[in-house]
C-alpha cells in the first residue's frame, strides 16, 4: 500500500479547481477509437472514503482483457485533498488514484473509472481528468445517470439509448444484463463512445457492473479497513 500526500500546488478552492479543469479540458482527445475490446490489459480504478478520519483509499486492478484474470493490483491511502463540491469530485480522488496507478508493476492499458467522463456538468469528469493527466485511454462507467436524461433501452443485453444533456449526447445508457437497470457509459480520453460500450460489454460477462469496477471496489474498501483498523468501509 502506498501512502499519498497532496501534491504541491494542488487546488485548494473551488475557483482554483475550475481554472485547472478548464485548462485540462482543452486537452481531451475524442478522435481516437481506443484499444480493441478483449485485447491487452484493462484496469479498474475506484476509491473508498473514511469521512471521520478524512481519508481516501484508491485501488487499481489490472485484468487480462481476454480472460479477465487479475494481472496486478495496487492500493494507495491518503488524506482527502479537496472539499466536497459537486462537479469537482476528481480533485478529491485523483492524487490517490494516480499513486495507485504508479505503484502497478505493469502498464495499465485502458482504464475504466467508476464514474463519468464527458457525462459531467462541465464535460470533464474523473475519467477525462485522469486520462489527460496520464495520457492513457479512459472510459467512465457509472451506476446512475447523474443529472442527464435517457430513454429506457430495450430489455436485451447490449441494447442502449443516448444519455443526453438537452439535445447533446454525452454518453449511453447500456444494458449489460437482460432486463436489468443499465449502466451509464461515457468517453474519458482517447476512446470512442462505441468502443467504450463494447469494452463495457466485454467486462460484464456475469454481472451488471464491469469486473474492473467490482474488483477495484473490493480492493479499495479492504485497503481502507487495513489503514484504519476499522470495520466495513463506506
């Protein structure tokens, strides 16, 4: 487990964070397809918080994209680096997530975030932010549609509908299990939306959520329990 310190010069106020967001947003790459689904490596990242102790734990779990076997994993724990502000959650999580990625013994390949990319009020969620900082292809797969609207997709697995902000498509509601609530897929960086959905389907052979998210979630919760000596993390 890696111990994380808040980086020097990290934004301390909402105004500073929005300035950084605007600067980085201009560097998002949207015209690359990304790696083919089922090839190479794919890495899930997730975080867990202990609000009483002001701690955040991050996990990165690398899977073989064809077999979904675990190749490597790493965790990092540190102080929460930014206050809770809707739309700026990446500033709370990214230092720990970067530390977990840096601790991996291999290249992560495509990174799957438990959250949003372009499906974000400022079109720059965690997946986009992380992708720009690392240069890695990234996607966001979220459990809920945030503030966006969508039509319920047809019931068969693989069906989808547009996730919209007004008339703008910011992602897709994707059915990963027959007749089960969809997940919400958006582009982060260097991946097309169609390819992001194909990766999500390849990562959900048995459950609604991607294996990357399921395994990273369990790992970061375990890391937080270990760091605090407490019961189940939230």
